[in-house]
């Protein structure tokens, strides 16, 4: 079933997520944009593959985003600035639909995810120093919990590691965890669905 904007917004607003409590650590503030875009037939998610030489999360598939700069007046400003820098999308071409709960990562960043709709006519121009590849993935595939893999482990902050295979590639870590949170918000009945990892 194709994922259309009106249906997505209805489900997104129907079950607002509850904030999570994380251990009091020295988290570095950061933010990402979950960029949605109307494709030819359905909504798609824009993801990037980071270049191999970057210091943090090199060669991983992720959302555009990064750490909060001193000049940023808010975390939303951070997400929009980073999206502009990485994909060439000016903030005026992004319509913010909402935000998700914060997501911590092992590198001690606390990520604030925002969901935004990008104008269809805007060209995506990757920043080659940071972005090796731009990916467009149907939203319905990412939101289908049956496509998700999970590994349980003994860790106080990250007891579950999420993985989402797509076209021979693997979305994992914080990006997959954020997608999983969005999927569970859109379809609470599927919270227990995932592929077992042997």
C-alpha cells in the first residue's frame, strides 16, 4: 500500500509519542531532519550516505543533520542549516510537520529529530565532502515493522540495536532507531513486529 501525505499526517498526529527519560550524561546537542518528499506515486524519505573519511559515523546511512552550533537559535535551526549544507535545500523549501522524541547515540550526541516535507521541485545538491550518496526510499517500506531487525543486548542506554535492510544496504544505529520510533508511532499495533536475528 502506498503511503500518501494525508494518511501519514493523520496517523502521525493520532498517537503522539511520549518523551523518553535518558540517563543524566553530558550529551552534545544535535538535530536531524527526516526529509519527506512526494515521489511519483508515494511519499519517499531522503537519506544520505556519509563519506568514508568523516570522524563520526563514517560511511553510514543517515538523515541530514549534525551538532548544534553556538550561532543556532534552536535545534530546529540546526536541522534546517545542516540540511541546507548537506543537500542544498533552503529552509524556506521545508515544511515542518512535527518532531519525534530525542534519540541518544554512543558518541554521546543527543539527537532531536524533526519531520519535514521538502518541496518536490527543489533540486538536491549533495555536499561532496560530507555526503557520498543521496538515497530516496519509499516511506511505506521504512515504516513496515516486518522489515525491521532487532538485536537485544545488555546496555543501559541502548538495549536494542535496530537494523533495516534495503536494496542490499543496511540502515542501522540511531537512524534505524529513529525510523523505528516513527513506525511505532504511525502503527502502534505493530510494535512487537520485527524479523528475528539468528
